[in-house]
C-alpha cells in the first residue's frame, strides 16, 4: 500500500514539476509586459514532458536493462520533431536549435550514471530545468529574451538544486544548505518590487522553514515537495 502510494506521488510530481519549469517564464511576461499565451506554454509543456519521457525510457533500457521497444520511443521523437518544426516555422532556426540542444543534453544526463560526476550532473540538470526552460518560456511569450529577466529565475535555480542533488546523491552539509537558502532569501528580496523590512523578515523566515524541512528528510520526493512549496511561495511574493 505504501509503495503504491509513493508510486502515485512520483507520477504526480513527474507531470506536475515541469509546470514550475515554464510557468514562471510566462508569469514574468504577464507582470511586466501584460502578455500571455496559454497555447504556447501548453506546447512547451508537451515538449518538456516528451523529453522527460524519452529520458525515462532510455534510463529504463540502459540502467534497468528493460527490453527496448522501438514504437514508443520513436513516437516520442516524432512528437518532439513536430514541435521543432513548429518552432522553426513560427519563431526562428535558433529557437528550434536551442530546444533541440536542451533535448539532447537532457538525454545525455543519463551518461552521468556511469561516471562519478554527481556535482556536474546536479548542476547541469539545474541549469536545464528551472533556468533554461523558464527563459525559453519567456521567449516564446514575447519573442525576445533579456539577461535582466534571468534574475527572476535564480531563486528557482537554488530551490531545484536540492531536487537534483538528492536525485544524483550529491550530499550537502547543513551549513552549505543553509547558505543556499539564505542566498535564495537574498535574491528573492532583491527581485520583489515592493520589498520592505517586513517582507525581508517573512522571506528569511520562510527560507529557514524550507531549510528545516530539507534537513528533516532529504529524499527526491520530499525535495520535490519542498521545491513545489517554495516555488508557490516565491510566486506569491513576486506578484
């Protein structure tokens, strides 16, 4: 029963977590440019899920030695190819090439299972998911990207780092974890438009609370829960 419940939670977070990789990029477009397109984010979500399912398929074949089935894998690649054609037609060659580059790196992350490079794997996965994908979501909304926008995604980068670290068994001491959460608090305070002393105290308190949760039980599932909670709190603060 408990195993089945954990599996259901894992499936839920598998489809839910990618939303946090792209929603903030669209949300920043709403706040500062009053522009939002639901169907563009929906297409990007399909692309991200397709890439994640492809990676899970390759992981099962290479790591768990499950039987290779061509049909599901080629269907996934066909869906992704259609999305790349759309990006090239609607946006530019660079947009299609950038998303293809993301897809290839996402699949190549599996190779880190064969080498003791846990920190590199953690860093690359964190760069790809909350940073690149949110920036790409912003680009799809507004047809341009600015380095100044990236600061809005840095708090998510820090929050997701713990998810990737627990997945790749990259251990962090409580001191380093606390420093990362304080960095999250500092960057969030700098991003919030109407930041006051009271807001700063709330942000620091929430950061220490999230750090405490992380210290109590550091597993991939709990880290994803903390990432979701932290992301929602961050979304509430920047609106």
